[in-house]
């Protein structure tokens, strides 16, 4: 039986991979846009708290996987936009299974292809 800590690390790693793959597919975005996109392409209802996603992106930024910069949104509000950093998702996810157990499939017009 998996401990709480190991289950948390699996979820954390999955969220990191999903975030990296989303940024790879749609380019630099702010947290709300990333969360909205993940909800749109998920097979099952995927409701992400923006705080959870923000924490994952801050962690990825500290690790050098993403780079954040402040800019204005379409509605002229300041937001931090995240883009892929130096480390690729392939390097980061090298120890994960090919599918990674993530229930998100490619969808026409999303820029996301295949099972993750």
C-alpha cells in the first residue's frame, strides 16, 4: 500500500508533466489560461484550483523547467506568464511510463496530440 507521501509525489509529478506538456503545446500562458485549457481537453472533469497549479509552476520555475515573466493579459491585467525553460519534459519525465496514467487525450485544434 502506498503511503500518503508517495501518492502526493505521484500527483505532483503528474501535475508537473501536464503543465509542461500544456506549455509545450500552447506556448506561454498565465495560470488561469493553463487551468482553463486543461479543463477543456481532459477526458474526465478536471477541476484544478489555480493555487495548486500556481504552486506547481513556481516549483517548476525554481527547478529551471519553466520561466515566468510579467505581462499584460488580453484584458490589460498584469499576470505572470509561464513558458518552457531549459529542461525538457522528456528529460523530466524520463522515469515515468509512456502514458503516465494521465487521462488527457489530444483534441483537434488544441495543439496537443496523443495520450499523455
